[in-house]
C-alpha cells in the first residue's frame, strides 16, 4: 500500500491469527496483536490513516463476530463511571507512575493538546498557548473563585495562579494528587483536593476543565453539566476543552467500542460537537464561544511519541515491558492519525450560566 507521497507502507505479519482477529475483533484485535508483536509496520501512523480513509470498505470484513462485540459492550458496561468505578478507570491510565509521564511530557507536565501557532512553536510553548487561550475567555469576568475539574499534574493552575484570586483544583488520580498537591503548597491561592466532581459543593465564578470530559461517560453527561450549572454563579463561565468525534460518526462510534476505550481509557466516551452543545444547552448552559484545533493535537501527539521513543531505554527501566511500550506507541500514533484525518477534533467550548 502507498502513502500520498508514494512512499510504500510495509505491513509485515508474523502470525496469521492477525487476519482472523482483525476480522472478528476489528481495531481491538489489531491493537492487541501489535502489542503482542504479531505484526509490524514501517509507518504505523499512516497505516492507520489509510485504514480510517477506507473505513467503510474495511468495516465490511471487520467486526463480523457479534458475540465478541457483545463481550466488549458488556466490558464497557461494567466500566461505567460511577463515583467508585471512575477512580478505578482513572487509575488504570493515570496512575502508572508520575516518573513515567515525566520522561516524555514537557516541563509543564501537561497531558492534553497544545496549540501550535507557528511552525517553530515548541511543545511547551504550545501548552502555554493553550492555557492563555483559556484565560482570554475570562478577561471581562469576575475572577474571585475558580474551580478546575481535573487538574492533571498542575500545569494550568501553575500558569493561571496570578490571574485568579483563588483556585480549587480537583482530581481522582492518586498519583496526580500527590504530584499536584506538592506543587500547590508553594502557591498561596491554590488548593488541590482528591474528590470527584459530583461531590464538590459551593459556588464559583469560573470553571475550567481540560480534557476530563472524555472520562465522564455518556451516561453521566447530564450529571456533569448539571453539576457545572449548580456550581457556577449566575452569569458565571466555564471553559471545557474536550476531544470530539465527528457528528456523522457518533452513532456508530457510541454503539460499539474500539481499541482506545478497551485498552487505554476504560469507561471513556467522546462526544460529537453537536451532542456536547445539546447536553450543555439542556442544562441551561449557553455556548458563547468555541474553537477547534485538531491538527495541533496531531502535532502534540507526534511530539509525545518522538519523546517517548527517544527515551525508550529510560522507560524500560521503569519496569515497563515491550508489550506496554508497543501498546502505547499504537495509542499515541492512532490518536494522531485520528486528528490528522479529521475523524476526531479537539474543542474549547466556552459556556455561560443563563
């Protein structure tokens, strides 16, 4: 098979079970077999882009095993994000270890899309661009009390602490809590708490949530938006950055599962742009601004993958085996391919409580 620049993509199979697994398990089988070393390629990202661009043709021969599809749906059902299960789901991905993420994230320890505004923009500058873009939405707003839902490793509150009087940041990742709370002790106006968003009380002028919404789960979208509404003062604003799936793909995507949700982010679900807006509006939150920057996410993921590969020996010293490394390579490059091919996008939605 060929890329657009006529460079040949090599797809080398070492075990013929790859074919049957692909036919019965779709991209879940493909990802598992890549993880297990049953096939290799010289260009994983563009191979996946090829698959995305030929999705309709490939779907006729993939995922024909309805029983396997049923098992995956059953697995997803038991991963639904109740308060108790949400902590387990988050731990599966974010609690690998802080040292692991330090190896390949930038100095801000930011694990979400940056915004690349020039070809010379560095990963760290792209992340700061993203934070500033969020803050620009609040120029004319009261900045007394702010809630950050999903603080990660403290990148946003570290950048924004001089912009607000008081910031409450929350997480349900134990590793992230340990790391970010140690940073917050050095910042007088930041408080970090290990708490689910559903258990937060009080009133806030502003809310920020950066790529946490994907972990909420569709069954809890109304709960999430209702909570955002309840926590905001009248006229308060929220900026929510989230990955989205194309509107025309949402029904099929949401009724099935895939490698990312099965192997990387248990319990996760992407909204489509129109679904996000509808759920927000149904909970009296008006969308007053939105921007998208999917190509920046593809570049962010490519940079993460580059840093991941450059530090592969250090990663192996973290007691992480080849299967883990191959799965993460598949994850990073398949996500990059999704943004590059416009199957997925990333938005910053600015909401206002009516």
